[in-house]
C-alpha cells in the first residue's frame, strides 16, 4: 500500500533532500558553534548562521538581517513576545481562531498580570471582519495578535488590512504565520507588523526544532528577553546584550536546524513561492470540489480555495473523526489528523467543539492523483460504514 501524507499543517513530510543534506553537511563538515571560538569551524558556523539570517530577512522582506531572531519554534516565539511585552493591566486583542500557542500564554497572563484579553468572534467559516479589530481598540490596547491562517480550517485572516488599520497607532501587532510561512506572501514591511512569528518545519520545509520571528526596532526595545545567558558577545557584561539578535538568542544555537531552514527557503526561492502556492491551491480546490459531491460529508471553513490555506476540515455524521482517521490509514495508508488540533477556540467558532474535525492538509509534495485517491477512500469508507 502506498502511503499518502496529508498532514502538512502539522509538519512537512517527506523533507527535500536539500534539507537533509544541509543538516548532515553541517554536522559532518562544520560541527561547531558560532561565536564560541576563533578557529575555522566556528567561523564557518557563524557565516552559515549569518547567511541564513540574511536569507530569511530577504524572504520576509525585513530591512535588516538582525531583525530576524531564531528560536526553537513559533510557540517559543509567541511566548517570548507575549511575555516579554505585556505588563499589568494591558489590553490585548486576538481572534477566535487562534492556536493554543497564543491562547495559553495569554491566559496565564490574565491570571498573573491581570491583562484584559478580548477575543474577537470570527464567523462560523473562520473569517474575520478587519473592522472588528478597529472597533475593539481602546486607549490601553497594547497588542493585537492574529493567526494568518487557521490551522483547523485553513481560513485566511485579513492580516494586511489589520496592519493598515493599526498603522500610526501606538499598538504592537503580532502575526502567527505558522501555517502560511512558505505558502503565502508574507511581506514584513507591507504587513506593518511588529512581530512575524514563524516555524521552520511546516511550509518552510525545514526540520523540527527551528523557528523564529521578525521584529521591528520599536518592538525590539519594548520587549524583554525571556531567557538570558551566553551569546558569544560582550561576555564581560553580566547584563544581557540589548542589541539584536543577541538580546533574544541565548545559549548554543540549533545550527543544524538553521542550516536546514535555510535550505528549505533556498528551495522555495528556486521553485518559486507563487508556483508552490498555486500547486497547493489547486490540490485544495480539487479536494473541495470532490468533497462537495459526497453528501454525507460536512466541510468547515470558507470552502473557497482562494480564501484558505491548504487545510480542510470535515466531519461525517454518524462516524467518529478519530475512527475515520484510523480507517483511512489502516485501509488506505492515508495520514490525517483528527480531534481539536490544539485550537479548541477555533473549533468552538466553527461549531465542532468538543468532537473536533478530521483535517486534511496538503503540501508541495502531494499530487492530484493522491487527492483523487483520498476522495475515493472517503467514499468507500462511508459506503461500508453508513449505507
Ligand atoms: C496556527 C499555529 N500556531 C502555532 C503552531 C505551533 O507550531 P510549533 O509547534 O511549530 O511551535 C501551529 C502548529 O500547528 C499552528 O498551526
């Protein structure tokens, strides 16, 4: 049985050979840490990290490479900016499609710093009217956090429009680009945002354990570091450096991860982001059209491939989504993710809490014939189990 991997919203698989080679090249040929020695291998590592930073900055259209900070994941990035920025009593606006990586650190600060958390109710298809953000602004609003795309329905949120609304306001703006980095155009300058948080192991095709964020100069000053320690710079000073990126990058870095991330970005640049985006959109479009032909299936989200990333959530009345996921893998080798996808708020919004949904998500390596096979498998399972 040939496997079909349809869980790219969780992590990308299989990883391109360029990415795995970049990891092994670092481990075999360099193997040492940047900023931790004056010998050739340490300098090669420093060059690798600098080039990866410059490449990432160019990819997201960030003015200076130093404005790119590497972290282990988007979860870490979001925790850092949320906990490093917010103070007692601040007002924060988020959407009702956010991931627990946003909701949980904020909930902790509601308890510990009495921040006021305002959750804007999205429509049942996950869409958000940007005017709702404008109407929710208050004098003590400190931060707006929005996911660019829901990891449950793929629904795209109007992050550029909200950037225009917030321009000129004394408010920080953070975007969770976990689902869209490497898939949608993310232009830090045009987004008018202060933090663009990304993860390396999804659309950017890199390995797990590497992510980061792009940060504005204003936010870099206003945000406290979460972890202090060795940076390889200003070692004589007991205080954490205040300059970028060292302020937020303590401890030995995940250089193989950074090498893999850079290889993923290079590959996207070579193939072309637009071409990859169009391919994923075509797969999503074919999948949505096929699902519309199966009356037993309920599809969530906008059902419009132009307003969604390549993730589709469904339920079948009378079939548990966990059982469905299990049958898809056992009988057809199709890998999916069922349940709440770490986004209970999003499931409440679309009306699928607490049972969750079955999510299919596509990547560059998927093909139209795989999508057809998934549709056939769903038809067969429904026929066998419900009719
Ligand atoms: C929208 C969103 N935010 C945050 C995350 C967390 O990503 P990571 O586990 O790479 O930190 C995910 C991952 O599923 C996500 O989809």
